[in-house]
């Protein structure tokens, strides 16, 4: 890890992504590599570290593809809270099928068969007939 870093920012990112909960148990700290090498790093932990690395670096655009996929509830909570905060400070484009975390986003674009078919904020796209409303209804049926 690069030794010239902003310790305050570093600690904020670790806290936001929930890494401080397991950092002491990692053999090489944040340099622990995910994979089958017996590191004891879960998928959720590896994903939290990847997001923390992305958030620590200053950028104008953060591009995310299913950042909370395959995560347990606690890891998903940490990831989405950190990403929601980061999205207020930079342009963030997130591709996801998980609708629960979209209500606070400024703009939602709905793609269907490679075409942009809906766009707007949560209230707008959830009120319009179309794929987004259908996904919400399908999700409600699964919950019931």
C-alpha cells in the first residue's frame, strides 16, 4: 500500500465500507488478495475492500456494475451507504437490478433489450407504466 495517504480520509473510507470490522484478521491487511488461496477473505469482504479502494481514489466518475450483488445483508448495507454518500460528491453510474437502493438517486435510467426506455427520479419512473413499475410489482409479489 502506498505510504503517502490522507489518514483521515483513509479511516473514513474504512469505516464507511465496514472494513474496520475485519481488518485486524486479514494476514496482509488491505493488501490481502481475494481468491482461493486460503486468505479467509469472504466475497463480501473482498467486495467491500474493492469499493473502499475505488472510493479512496479521487475521481470524477465512479462506474459500478452490480456493486452489491452476491453480498450478505450487512455487507450490502455498508457498500450501499458508502456509495450513496460518494454519489453526492462525484458522478456515479451504477448498473444494478437491486431496486431497494435507488430511491435516493437523482436519476434512474431503465434499459430494456439494450434500449433506454425510461428515465427520471424514483417517483417518476415508479409511477410510469413500463419495465420499472413491473419490476417493482414483481418484487412486491416475491416479498408477499
